[in-house]
C-alpha cells in the first residue's frame, strides 16, 4: 500500500544506516582484491626501514581466488516452463532478446565478479523509456556500495524495499527508494567539500524531494514488486554473505610479509661478501698513517687484489640462503588453494608431468563450488527476467515459477574430452538439441545450426529426387551431395 512522504523518509533512513554499516568491510575487501594491502605482520622497525621500498609492491592471490569461480559462471539462456510434461520448454527467444538488448552477456560477468569480491551485487530492472509506445526493459548491474535490499521479516526471498544512493557531479547526492507500489526520489547537498565521507547520521543536510513537481518525487511502480534483485555470494541462513577471499585474507597478508622479507634478505645478503687477512694497508708518504680507502677494495673486471705479505689470505662468505623463504611461501599458497578450493595449477607458473586425470581431480573442488553457485545465482537471474517481462506487460512469464537459467558448463575439459562425452550421450539416446547444449553451444547457435541442418536436408532431398529421374539437380544443389546420408533431426 502507498506510504506517506514521512514514512518514505523513515524507510530511506533505516536502509541508509545499514548501507553505511557495510561500507567499511566492502572497502576493505575491494582494496585487498586490488592488491592495496599493507604489511600486516611487519614490525614498526621494519616499516620504518623498508616501508617505502614495498609501498607499491603486491603479490596478490586474492584476485585469483575471486576470479576463479566468477569466470566460469556464464548464463547463456532461459526457459519458461508450462507445467505440461508433454510440452518441454525450449530456450525462450524473448528472454534472450531482452538479455542481449541490455548487454547482459557481458555485464552478468561483472555482477558475478562484484559479488565474489564484495559479497553482494545488485541488478536493477526498469523501463528503458517509460513514455515509449512499446516499453522495453533495461537491466543494469549496480554496486554494493550504493545499493541495499530489505526483506520481509522472516523471509529471505520476499523483497520489501530497496535503496540506491549515489553522488552526482552537480554537488548533490541522490537516492531512490524502491517499494512494491511506488518509487520515491530524493536529493541533498553533499555534506563536505573536502571529500570526507560521513555516515548518514552525521550529515547535516537532509533529504528533500527531487524536482519541483510532485510527480518527480513519487512514481507509481506498475510491476507490483521491488525492481531490484540482490545477488549474494555464499549466502547463509542468519549470517551475512561473505566474499570469496575472506578466509584467505590473513594468509595473503602473511604471504606478502614473507616475500618482503625475502626481497630484503636478497638485497642484503644474496651477494657473497669478501674478506681478507694479513694484508698490509698502504701508508701515506707524508703522515705515515695507513690508508683505509674502501675504493681500494671494490673489485671489478679491470681490478685485482694483491698483498706483499706471504701470510695474506682472501676468501668470501656464503650468500644468504633464500630457500627457507621459498618453502614458507609455497606452504602459504598451498593453504590458500586448499581453503578457497582454487586449483593448485592456478598458483603455479608451470606444470610438468601432470596427467589429464590429475588436473581434473585438482579442479573437482572448484567445479563443485561453481555448480552450487549456479543454483543460487540462477534463482536470482530468473527473478530478473520475470521483472523484465513484467515491464513489457507479459504477466504470464512475469509470474511463471517454472523459469530456469541455462548455464555454460562450469567444468573445463579439452575439446576431445567434451565431444567424446557428447557422442557417448548420443549412444544413450539423448536428443540432438540437448547434445548441442551439453557441447557448450548457446540457444542462438543451436537455432542457427538447426536451420542450417533443415536447409541441408532440403538440398539433399532435391538432389536425390532429380538424380532418380535422371535429370540434373537445380543450380543451388551441390554436385558432391552423397547418394544417401542420414541427417540429424
């Protein structure tokens, strides 16, 4: 039911406070993903001596941990079932058109990466041009630092409200409150000119209606649902969702410290230091004092040390052994791999003498994790497409609970392994379209191949018909068409 302006402001304030609470963690997780991490285990003495040396250094494995699952999550289509077992649904062409029109084949990857790094990402669905004769939906990916979704008490699916807050380039901060039946738009002057970010409770300026007319402040929501969907990474029942690299953050900090120590040790002791005994230092002919000039002992290709004392000896100390650092770094990367279920091959610069079965086993954990993610993320993308159809006025598909997301295979296999598996499925009687889907083709590609197969079948049929009558086939029939060929259905 509609709310008053005061109630809308109250809901905005509550959501804004929760959004402010999340900012610290989101900023930390994002900085670590980008490699902006301080030497957490370094002492003050070490930082004072070498802090400037490692200011721009980062051996960042958190990016690998976050990108490994997100780069395998690729929706390629959607189905909307009818509930009739005799009428199995094919990939919905209308859904594919909406998906492509909003460039979601690319931006869905961004949404998955953002959720992997910041624990959440958001997708907003609204009309591209509400005043057009034929309204088309627009799907946009939104950032976790700007958006928040609230749910009904006791529910993890029913969205009650959503808020998007962002800064304009005109000195104002803007906010839009999304409710089931209406939208409220606000703006306020930015609190400080110095760039200092203050929590909403300390901002002196208050929200005011955006625009001069009442219809610019409040807009009816014809969808009947909150048009923003939250994509949660590793969702929990009570606890908040977490980013993909949260568990490995302490190990990443320790790894950076070890590498910094190794570089420092290599600078100080990796080159052998030389020593000499029984050497008579030269004397100043005027004062008679021994001359201890360090330049005399700097060796080069064109310089040689000699001593008149037969008891003189020369030698050098052993260089610093860095293998202990390497062992510690290897141990930490192995722990990062185990905790995050990222294949060890992602952390290795080269792979030698590893069988294909061993590589498949090493990726089993990541593959299993990605399949679980497709289950949860698929539900979110299905809701996004339902909202898109509601924008178009299609209530049948907009309220269809039998929607299904079609994902590209999350398991990496060689082309030979992939096709061999498809051929074995064919021997079991799996239909042709399902075989093509399992082979990794998108619904659009499958439709195109099916049309091409039908044309090939028509050409082959005409060639056989004209050949049986002793005549010449038409010009569009290839001359090398086989006499008989089984064409897939």
